[in-house]
C-alpha cells in the first residue's frame, strides 16, 4: 500500500509538470526496488491523473463533448471561417489523439523495451530539458483558434512523449507555443489532449493486470495509488498553469538536467 501511495504521489506531481512522469516512476521503482508488473502500475496511476484533468477542466470537457457530434457529422467545415471554437478544439484533440494512438500501437513493442533502461531514460529526461528551452512566447492565438496543423504538430509531440523521459506536457506545450498559441492556451489544450491519451494508454496497459495480481497487488492498493495520483495531479495542474503564465519553464529545464545527471551518476 505504501509503495502505491508513493508512486501515486510521484505520478500526480509529475504527470502535468513538464518533467516526465514515466521517468520519475521508473526511477522511484528502480531505487525503491518496487517490482513492475508490465505497465499496469503506470496505467492505474495514469487513470488517477486523467480523473484530475477531467475535474479541473470540467466546464471545457462538457463543452467539447457537446461540440463533438457536429465535428463528427461535418468534419470538413470545422476549420472554415469563424467556426465554433469548441468544435475546433474538439477536432484538434481528435487529430492529436488519433496520431498518438496510431504511432503508439505501431511501435508498442520497441517502446515497451525503453521502459527497461534507467540510464537511457535519464538521457531522455535531459532531452526534455532541451525541449523546454524552446518554450518562449511566439503567438497570440487562443485554443479555440487552433488549426488542423496545430493538431498534427501537438499530436506528433504527444506521440514522441510515449518514450519514457520525454515529457508529454512539456513536448505538447512547447509544440503549441511554437505553432503560435499563447503559452497559457497551449497549456490548456495540452491538458485537454491528455485526457483521451491517458485513458487510452491506461486501457491498453491493463492487459498486464493479471501479472499485477500475481505479484501481490490488490485492487484496494491500486485504488489508493490512483486516488493519490488524482489529488496531487490536480495540485500540479494549478502549479503548472502558473509556471507557464510566468514563463518559468527554464527552471523545469534545469531540474530535468539535474535529475538526469544524478541518475546517470548513481544508477547501475
């Protein structure tokens, strides 16, 4: 139970901060000697952070769900003229999710192998530090003005973040900023994109649930981890929105380099 609570705390704090939750979970599991039943622990914890995102952005989620039928019925009209901003956002999220899912399934085998290398993940976390240096304000568009190109760019960034050590929130926020969205709007769109991506990845990884049971993980323990991840995930969302608003991604970049170097110096 304590292992799951610790992992839930780590997952919650790092899923939405641009410092790679997958890297931090891998490091904590390595140093504490917590056995890994496939990816099921990460799946359960990710479901907790997905719940946090839904809660924190509930009004946006409701509006997007209401706009979704019109997007599906008339996809060609979504990005024409002064289209419904909620429809645009829903379409962008659908495009990004489809790209992430397709690339994730296509490279599922090799990607799962990357979760076995602690030192490799440390190097990739330092790459995240470099990515964050590009997060400077470039545009003034709101999330409701997002284009098909934004969906493709942010979807590719989200797909790249399947690799442990590459931060999903960091990569997608920087991609959105680079496409011309305001910092806070890129962060908002990134959080909303996270919901279907995390739910999909969580559902896919639940194939390892049987192995988790064999290692002694009980449903109550997994639930405790998910709840902890949800609570601290909500706190991390509020924190990151403030960090992005103030343009303080440099501090997160330095943190990624520092953690990466410490792991490289101590992991065997």
